[in-house]
C-alpha cells in the first residue's frame, strides 16, 4: 500500500487513494465499522496536500485537519460523522501497519480527535470559515440544487 508521494504526483496519488479507500471499505465491512468514505477521502486529501505522507499522523496534524481544514474546505452534512471517520481511519491505518514510525500512537491520535472535536463543530457552524468552493457547495445543498 503506497502512502508516500513525490511533489506533483497527483495521478499516482489518485490511483493509490482509490485503492486505499477500497481497502478501507473492505476493512470497515469486516469489522462492522460505520464511517463515511467521503470524509475518509477528505482526510487523505488533507495529508496529501500537507506533506504527501498519508501514513504519518501526529496530534498536530489531527488538530489542524479537524480545527482548520475540514471547517474551511469540506462540505459536511453531519459534523458528528467527521470524528467517527477519523477514528476509523486511524484504526484502519494501525491495523494495516500503515502508520509510520514518526506517527503518534493510535491512542494519542484518538485522544486528539476527541480533543479537537469541539473546535471542529464550532468551525463548521460558522460560515465565515468557509472557502469560496465550500460556501457555494453548502448553498447548493441548502437550496436542493444538484452540484453536478
């Protein structure tokens, strides 16, 4: 499972992300874990945009993703599903031996998800945090317009 990418390897990342999400879905079904795969994909996109190391997660990464990146960039219908997706991603990477040696432990990462959830919920509730794409995505959904 490829988890590290060179700068500009968008095509390599897209293929690897698809395979990783397929593996995640298989893992989740076997363990009866419910998590929105769109939110898991968004977390992977965050790491790719940040440092292209999908298997390196620290407490600071989780805090930044939940406190800043998700509220700004990701259109979320149910904010409570975001922490669930992060917990599932952490467990999946741990089970698949996908967390690298410089990652925090799964226990520390789960604790950071819990610690960062209040900031996530406040950030998602405040539309002033949204980037332009997310703002319009939310408006389309709010008014029943198909974004396609």
